[in-house]
C-alpha cells in the first residue's frame, strides 16, 4: 500500500482466526498504526486492498476501533507488556 510515492505496507498477508488473540508488534514507523487505520477505514490507501473473508473491508460495516491506551514499558519484555495490557 502506498501513500504518495512512499510504500508503507508491502506484500502483507495476515490470517487471523475468529476468537484468536492477535498482537501486532514492530518498531516505530513500521506501519502498525497505518494498518489498523486502513482496516478500520480511517485511512484510505492510494493502492492495495484489505479483505476480510474474501470481501473488501470498504464494503463491510465495521463496528469498533480500539485505541492504544498506554505506552510500552521499556524495562519489560514484549511478552510482559502484553500481559499487563490484558490484565
């Protein structure tokens, strides 16, 4: 997916099953927030498509967006940061 001439997400393929816990982790500016915004149709990409169950998300009535409530704790591992968020 591109914004202007900059490629943000390329060759991304995720398969997330119903009721599956999914965590998106990556360095700053790697496209995590952009991906979530595109899935929720808050950002419309200039190229590329996002599908859910073989249907473009632009044709689906989505009902939710979860904001990131806090930052990661630099003194904890990724796993421990995830557990804290779940608690």
